[in-house]
C-alpha cells in the first residue's frame, strides 16, 4: 500500500468568493472558523468549522443558525505549478420549516464547488 501524502492544512485559506477559512489540525481532527464572502448585505458571517483529514483529503462543515443552514465541504489538496490548493465540492442544506416542507423541500439543498488557496 502506498504511503499517504502529508499535507499541512493548518493556516488561513481563501476561496474564489473571498471567503476565509482558518484551520488547525490535531491528530486528523480539523477545527477552525469560516467567514463567508457571500453573506447577505455584505454582513460578515463567521461560523465554527469542524472536520477530518485523511492524507490529502479533507472534509469540514459549518453551521449558520441565523440562516438555518449547514454547509459541508469535501475535497482534496493538489499542487499545480508549485501552488497548493484545496479543490472541494460543497452541499448546502437549509432547514425548511415544518409547515412548508411539502412545498419547499425541493429547495432545501444546493451543491457547488470552491477552490481554496493559502491567504
């Protein structure tokens, strides 16, 4: 079996929307915070981040109680032209109010991608 690559995910990362991801990693456990660059009305939205790493793969999630949403990212660190980045896919889930679930459940999940580079 091939040796797992070591990636130091610790530090500050920024994605294409200028969102900021600050990470610490201890024994494969990820902790930190995420500031969304796409908040409503230019409002800074900081959320706690928790997750795991395995080799050069990472997953983490953030909870935004004010908006009743949870976002989870999963991705892999790659190096291109000497620059490391984390290429992720994300799933954004919104808690639909019980009385509106039948009509709006289709709207509750969105999927997309982010690429994070060192800030």
